[in-house]
C-alpha cells in the first residue's frame, strides 16, 4: 500500500508541475478546463499522499487547491452552458 501512495504522490507532483510549466510557456491558459483538471487531479493525489503521511498542513492546503479548481471548473461549465 505504501508504494501505491508514493506513486500517487509522485504522479500528483508531476501533474501540478506540468500544468504550471504549460501555463508558464503559454501552451495552456490558466482558465482552461485542462489546466484546472490537471490541478484538481494533482491536488487529490497530494491529499491522499499527505493524509497517509500525516502531513496535515499539506493536506489542508491541497483540499483548498482542489476546491479552487472545482469552483473554477463549475464556473467554466456554467459559462459554456449560458453561451
């Protein structure tokens, strides 16, 4: 189980790093659904990894990170539905 949790944590780190790189290089928009989904998935992975290791500050930070991404995705969905 520990190996699976570590894989989840590393995958989460790579997702968030890749999303930041793509936005920083102009290949993705910070308001794109793809960017938000990458961050939501990365935050979810960090929540699992941080929770497993008892790193509560990191887990709480990533719960907020995940919530921000989900709210942004909801706003994007509503804007598309209204158009």
